[in-house]
C-alpha cells in the first residue's frame, strides 16, 4: 500500500490532469469519485489502475480490494484532485473501455451523434443500460464520455455497458452488413415511432440537442422515426426521447 | 415606458428578491430571463407584470408588446437582477398560474411527489407538454416550480400547460370521484407498464429521485406501474421514466 503525503508529489499533479480530455485520451484512463461509482467499478470488469483513499476513510466490509493497488492520501490531496465540492474521500483511476472485438456480438445498440450536454449523455447511457441495450457507440463531436459530469449522470452504468467511441458513418455500414436495422431520429421524412414494432436487433441514432442527427447520417438509415408532439412544446429532451424509443423498440 | 438608471432603486432590490421562493410565494410572481422564455410568455395567456429590457436591446419585429408595461434598465441593473452568467438583456415578471377552476376539465394529468432536482422537474413539465397532458400537479416537498433552473429546463412549457400546486392526497380523492384512473409508480406491488393499455383519462404520479412515490399515496391509486430494468442499472432517471409512461398511457 502506497502513501502520498505531499500535495507536490508528481502523482498528484498527474491525477489532477485527468480532469482534461487531452490527458484522458493520452493515457487511456479516467478518474471516478465517490463510493457509488467506485463500488460499481469494483463489481464490474473495469480495469482499476489505482484506488485512491483518504487515510481515515473506512471501506465497506463487502468490498473486495485484495488485488487492487491502493494509494492512501491526505484530505488535502483528495481535495486537490477532486472535481466535486464535498469529496467522499475515495476515488479511482480506471482504464477506458477499449474492446472492439465485442462489436460482432451486439444486437441492440444506441448510437450518439454530437450530444453536447454531459447530463444528457450520462442519462442516455444509464437509460440504455436499463433498457438492456448491448452497447453505446459515441460518434465524433459529443461531449467526452469520461468527463466527470457524464460519469456521475450515468449512475454507474458506465461500468455496466460497453461504451465505444467510433465513426458513426463506418459504424452504420458495419451494422447494415450484419442486417441490424438502423433507425435515425428526425422530424422530417420520418414515421411515427408507434408505427414500427419491436425488433430483435436494431441500432437507434440520437442526435445533437439543437440540430438533431446529422442529415448525412439520416440518409444512411433504414428508417427514421419521430415522436409526435401533442402539445405546444417544440421538442423533447434528447435523453427522454431516447428512453421512449429504446423501450418501444426493444 | 419607465426607465431605471440607479442600481439602488428599490424596484431593482425587489426584482432581485424574486430569486427566493419566499418572495415568489409572497407576491405570487416570478422572473423569467432570455428571449425564448419571454417570447413564450408573450404568446401564452400568462399575465406579465413587467417587461424588463436593457436599453440597447432590440425586440424581434414580430413581438407584440403594445399592452405591456416596459421598464428600461442599464446593463449593470440587468446583471444585478439576472440569475444567468451571460444575460440576454431581457427579463419579465410574470404572475404564477392560479386558476383552479380549470381542474374539472382535465382528463390527463401528471402528479409530482417531492421531485428535488430542478432539471428533472423542468424536463418533466416539458415532457408532459409534449405528450399532450392537460395539467401538471405539484405536491408538497418538490423543488419550487418557479425556481430559475426549473423554468429554463421547461424550455417554455411552463407557459403552455397549467401548473398547479396542490395536496396530492386531496387531489387523488377528487380525481377518483371523477373516475379518472390514477396510476402510481413503484417497484413493489406493481405491474409492468406494458400490461396496461392507453387510457382516455388518467393521472400518473411520479416520485422523489431517491425514495420514489410516498407509500401512503401508492395506497390510494387504482394501479401501480413499473418499468422493467433489463440491464444492470438500478433505476431510470425520473424524467426519462415519466416520458416512457406518459407516451405509453396517452
């Protein structure tokens, strides 16, 4: 068990850097905070590089940390590396999901095109997990999935469901080769979602909060769906719309 | 047209107080900010007490403000009364919705029990509007619906759909007298939502993020529904769940 007492330790600086996407991309790692997320990481297949704990924190008795590399730190250090206002005194450095071989086994997918709001992206991952979706594919132009606000909004689902960053044009091509039915979401040239029935294999594309799904992607789909608006609101929140469609299609 | 130039003007102090629930309750008014919300207020039946504008702001040509009481202010004053980081230079003081007579005409309602997160409450109001629900009833213990974060999350739906603060126990009693079918949401003693069919008149109760709907309310319902979790997530976000159920029931 390692112990770090100085806030000037280079390791502390390194952890802090993980609040930037650049450093997360470079290292292929990300930081999670708090008991809930760390517990989900421990219970999942996630690779945990380091478990970081304030010395005075007691681990729950049912946690198995035998094979974990634990680093004890001071409260001051935890505060320094934490992104939350009141740290629970526990954090972990995890490896980003990177198993692309899985792809062939997925039959229900959520594809995300340029979703900007961390809360929306995290909630969509949580919703996809709940709906029993096999994987979430994140296209270019979305907020980074390893952003701390996204991670918190997933409520742990980041560790329950494979999250793969990929080019959506290529992804749609591959899915169609596998005869997975690809649904876009759009207000134009689209059918009411209630007119399609549930599918044993499908991919649903949800798009940017303001602009929707990229029209070039919509050209490639098998069918585009819309959710009718019966009142006066202009649109639904993208995570709410994803929930309605995923629970309908599955 | 009134003009206020001093930040010490008592009116400025009064507007600023509207950021507290206490003052909103006392005056029966609330403040909205930005072009989108003010436009929705102007187009709706909302009673606007004052339209507050920075002198240099141009109103869109299609806005009808002939009968509005306009107050011109300095940028400094707008910044002082604004709750956003970058004000658009326009705000309005509106009266809270208070027409209880309507109640008898509602056949599709969303009842909200102790929802705490402003984003969740606002998104649920937006979703209820989209789903063509007649009114949203807010029980005790929920975040104040006239909180600025709730208002922003409604994306204008606060002006499209009646929002009524009421005691949910009494409300359920009244609805049952009118033969409106009342659905609770619960993980225990509940049926899969897909087993119930759409209803011409119904009330759906959504509950607190952590604890769900008050068990005493669940005792009073006609039926309690749950949304199955097919993956490993513990639950759905409450606004996502509301969307799935409202679009299923309507």
